[in-house]
């Protein structure tokens, strides 16, 4: 199956390719496929945004049989789940990781409850079949200051207790084994396997 990955985010696309391995015959990003379409993420949930992206990109990508899109973010319990679906643009600065991290640290200054989770919804739109959407999560604790140089987004602030380090301190391969995106993609694979049995 020829798959288009509905993202311009090279970090995300690389992570998705590493996790999916050879599951799809071809897996191209919208840039690689020459699709110039910016989808407005105006849903009220991660799944709504992922479904909208996957379906709109598939409609524009005639040479592909399926489109995979994700919407992910950080949900901090003490902030009622924020930044949530607004994670990428939390500081109103257009995907500026440093500004987003700084705003989150300011809002969490002096707060003792620092439990949080990365959430990822993955949607797979296919021609002639219903769109699937699954959601995965990875539990962690919000650090008081950034740790590590790797990763992207909120990775320097996300402490994963079993590994005793932040996501930004992990090798990509280690992070991909336990990430919220991995959890969602594994659930998606399970759903596809169930469909094949029906």
C-alpha cells in the first residue's frame, strides 16, 4: 500500500518511518509527494485533528491509497490537560519549541503536581474504507528545567521514570520503543490485523 504521511514535520515523519519499518510499500511525506496543502487543525480533540488531516491529504494525493496523520501533544494534569491540542502553538509563536517550553515552565513554577503524559492520535484514511483513529499515551513527570539536547517539542521537559531520564536524553531508538506515537501506531497495526481477519 502506498502511504502518504500527512505532515511537514520532518522529525515526526522520521519517527513514524522508524516505527512502521516496512509495513507500507512506499511512505512519503506531503513535501516529498509535492502536495502543497495546509490543513487547519480546528478540532476539539487529538483524534478530530488527525482524522481531518488524513482525509484532506488523501483527497489531494491521487497517487496514494492511504494517508496517515497524527496529532499529538503534552497533557499536564495540574493545567487541566493543557497545553493539549494547542501544544505546538502554546506560546502563540508558530511551532517555537523554546517559547512553548518557557511558557509551560512559567505556568508550572511552584506547582508540586507535575504528572503529565504525551498523547498521540493516529488516523489512517483509506480509499473506500472507513478512517481509523487510535490514541496512545506515555506517562511522565514534568521537569522544572530542560534536560538533554535530543528530541523535539517538549522532550527536554518530559521525564520518563522507567528510563530515569528525559525524552531529550534518550537515543531515538529508545524513545521510539516507548513513545506515545509508538503506542498509537501499535494500536493501529492491531486494528488493521483485526480487519484482515474479518
